C-alpha cells in the first residue's frame, strides 16, 4: 500500500530512487492532490527530477483548491490570484500506474514547506496521529464502465452480480488485478454490481492516510485499465438519470490499549461503550458533514430510500438501508468488527471524507455520546422519529457551513473552499434537468 510521510521527513539520495524507477521503465513521475470538488489533479516531471519534486515541490496556484467540476474557479476571499503552493511527494510512495509513468500522492504545502490549510491529506494525517487510538479504514469503490462516446458499455440485458456479466469483462478484471499488483494496491474483492456496467472493488484496510491514498490509486488504475480495453469509466454518483448510482463506502475500525472498540464489550452485538459513542458521533455529525461525504450536484439523487445508500440517519447490524452499518466480529468478518458509512460517494475528496468520519467518531467518544437505539429492520417506510439528511445539494452545503464540527475537524478554510465550489454547482446545475446534469458530469471524477 502507499505509505505516508510528513513533508521534509526524508532527504532522498536521488540517484537510488531515480535508478530504481528507470529500471522499471519509468520516465515520467506525477504527483497529485485532490481538490474540494473531489477531482484528482496532478503535475508531472521527468523521473530525473524526482528529488526536486520531494524537496522543493512543484508549484500550484491557490486556485488548485477551488477549481470547479466544469473547469471554472470559485475564488474565495482567502483563495484568489495571489500566492503559490507546492505539491510535494515522497520518493518511496511512487507507484507504476501506466507504461513509463509513476505516480505518488502529494501533500499541498505552503512555500515554506508547511502543510497548506487546504491539504486534505495533511488534515487527515493530523487527525489520525492525534486520535489516541488505532484506526483502520477500508473503502468499497463503485464505478460504471462506459462506451468510448460516454454511453452504456453494454447493449444486452444486465445481470447484477452475474457470472456472465463478470466473465464478459474477465480480460479487464484480470488486467486490473495485474495493474494493482504492479502498483502495490491491495484489492480484496471485485465483482460486477447491481447497476448496468457497474463494477465494485473492495480495498484492503489500512491506516487512514494510506487508505485514502489507495482510493486515489484505485481510481487511476481503473481509468487506465478501462482505456486499454477501449472503454471509459465513470465515478459519478449518478452516471445516468434514473439508474443505479455509485458509492464509495468507508469502513472504520477502532482500537485502544484494551482492544477493539466495536467488539468484546457488553453492549449490543459486543460493542464497548466507546464504540457506541463512536457510532453516536458519526450519526450526530452526519447531517452537517453530508456536504463532504456526498455534496455534488449529482449526489442527492443517489441518496434515496431503497437505494441501499444509507439515506436514513440510523445504525443497525448488517442493515444496508442504515447510514451506519455495523459489521460484527464473526468468522465471516476476517478483519474483525467495523462500521460502514454508506452515504459516501466518489465525488468526495477521500482525504476529507475519511477525516470527517474519523473526526466525528472521535468527537462522539470525547463527548461520551450515548448509543442511539438500533434500527433492526428496514427503516424505509417505518414510522420512526429519526434525524433527516439535508434534502438537496444547497441544503447540504448550508448545513456544512453551519456545522461547528465540520470547522473543528476540517478547518474553516476547507469548509469555505468546499462551500464555494459546491455553490458554483448549485448555481450552474440546480435548475437543469437531471438527464442533462448527469450527462455533463459523467466524466467529471474520472482519472
């Protein structure tokens, strides 16, 4: 898996890493950051300049943090035409992602080398290092294969999870596994999904920063492998109006010196008191953080009851309609107990999404929040008095701006930046037909 290092923590000899990459056929190295709209943006250098990419970094204007999904810039009072940032990568993080091309996740830094307030990776690193707990995160990433013109890749009926639908794409799936092995990406499971031409891959759990790095790496590899097979791939939450959407579910497990928080206790399903408080914190913070988890112009249509997208603010054991699904520690769960947050979609910046999830869980533990009553059945249509999610994109962004927890966890600059780029989307797309918006944004998050 991709490692993570504080900027400046390692001074490379230069030649050893350059020679090693040259030996693997790498001529070009890219370093990426993810902006507030969830788009991965990168700069590239000849492999011989790898030491400079680490030590000095490559320049990026403040606008990089507030680029919009359609190529505009949503300037804020603090992010405008003045100033500069640097993208810095660590040589040990470079992975081969295409013939002749290496990639590494980048830290967005100020000119003096300190992490920028807009660097989601640095924010997540800080939260995880100060957590006082051991945290592991794993992601389930869904995407949709497209024809070269951006339409449906298949013309015949789709069989969800079908052997036919998967074996018809077996060459692509095998190439994806080969690419993942070459890049050091841990794929634990992959299959064709419910919606037409939809794939899902489950990534191995890792420490929070490495887990978010893996999401970016997976998106890059999926895009490159699809292109090799003459296809495009969409990470849009809703690629086609009226059809199934793509999620980017996050699993979280927590442990302290006494052991796991989600098992071994005397609470429901073995939860310890701290584990129950973590669930409570996630649910309590969810309405205000939805703009981070699923804040795009095409996120709300996916978050509908009956879509297994966690549209109901509750928790339950293996409850796929609940926002938080508890996976208990059983022989069928080799990694032990975890919490799955289902509302997250691929339009989210994965570093900010993991930071929000971990930060809200820690907030619940710190405040000693009581575990809400479990919803053991399907909450859809049930007469339950539960909190509600913001109803549309504008409401989600308003709730984010008003959330003290969002500012506490992510910082005021990030909240301001996310609000700026998403409000641009509201102004641009809110009054358009959904079919037009899904078409316009189908490839917005493709790497």
